[in-house]
């Protein structure tokens, strides 16, 4: 962890130094900063392997095949609308919510 923090600190300094060369005075104006990595994403969000989306949002094998994830759960009447139930990111969340709403309207 010490080596990780030291390397992360060097990156953080290097980025601010570079930006300051383009925007003079930037480094003096910084009052707080943080540098997040895959480890941060894993620690804060418990995302597997620190993946921002929690998984690799790979496209389906064909455009005709449905996504393999679903808001349906093993518990009857319990649905989970989430990026994990569809595709990654905000678009995936919204699509998953739409699919979830359709399921509920169809099944109740
Ligand atoms: C740094 C970063 C940048 C990103 N940038 C983008 C971007 O630019 N564009 C984009 O499309 N996507 C981006 N994403 C991905 C996007 O944020 C996620 O895909 C999306 O927020 C997932 O939504 P969700 O509702 O499935 O899960 P989340 O937004 O993670 O919501 C899950 C909720 O459940 C709560 N929770 C967890 N466990 C429990 C429990 N036991 N009891 C009660 N509550 C619980 C959590 O606190 C959280 O509020 C980014 C992600 C990260 C980490």
C-alpha cells in the first residue's frame, strides 16, 4: 500500500504540474484534490476488480440476442433495476428500469 500511495501521489503531482504549465497559477489554486484508481472503486463501491461499471459491458454476440442480465430475481415479485441488470453506465440503468417496468406491468 505504501508503494501504491507513493506512486499515486507522484501521478497526482505530475498531472497538476502539467496542467499548471498550460494554466499558470492552477497549482496554487488547488485547495483539495483526490486521485481515484481501480483500487478506490473497489474499496468504495466494492466493484469486482475495481471496474467502474462493475463488470465488462461487452456487446451481445448478435444484435438479435437479448442481454443476458435481467432485473428479474429468484424471488417472485422482487425486481432489481440496476446497471447490473442490464448494460453498464447510466444508459444501462435507465434501460434496465424500462425493462423492469415492462416486466412488472406484464406480470402483475
Ligand atoms: C468514478 C465513476 C465514474 C463514472 N462515470 C460514468 C459516466 O460518465 N457515464 C456513465 O454512464 N456511467 C458512469 N459510471 C458508472 C455509473 O455510475 C454506474 O453504472 C451507475 O451508477 C450504476 O447505477 P446502479 O443504480 O446500478 O448502482 P449504484 O449507482 O451503485 O446504486 C447502488 C445503490 O445501492 C446502495 N447500496 C449498496 N448496498 C446496499 C445495501 N446493502 N443496502 C442499501 N443500499 C445499498 C448504494 O449505496 C447505492 O446508492 C461511473 C462510475 C464511476 C465509479
